[in-house]
């Protein structure tokens, strides 16, 4: 299969992928990631988990500041997404 379901990913992995996509500034990549992690529907409408995930991400980002510094450019974010999307 081309991608695994979001249920196969840990919450930490979902937040990492979300953050990596965010730093790219690439809205198409962000949408693909959001669908992958289960916070956006296939038709690109906001999923029921979007708001709660976004709220949780603030705390996750504070706790994972050091990891975020390793994926802090568009290039690094894109590379991370490419490695972890399948």
C-alpha cells in the first residue's frame, strides 16, 4: 500500500510530521500530511480531530523544542516528510 493509516502512527510521530510539513510552507504537502495523520478528510475538509490536535500541538512543540530545532528549515521539513510519509 502507498501509505499506512494514521492509526499505525504514534501521536509523537503525527506531531513530528505535522511540524515538518508546517515549516515547508507548502500547502499541498501540508494537506497530504493532514490527511495522512487523520486530522483532515480526503476531500480536504477539516476532520473532527483537527481542532484538538492543533491545540495539543502547542504543548507538544514546547516539550519537543530540541527536536524542532533539527527540522527548522523548509528543506529539512520536506526531507523529513518524504522519509516518513509512507
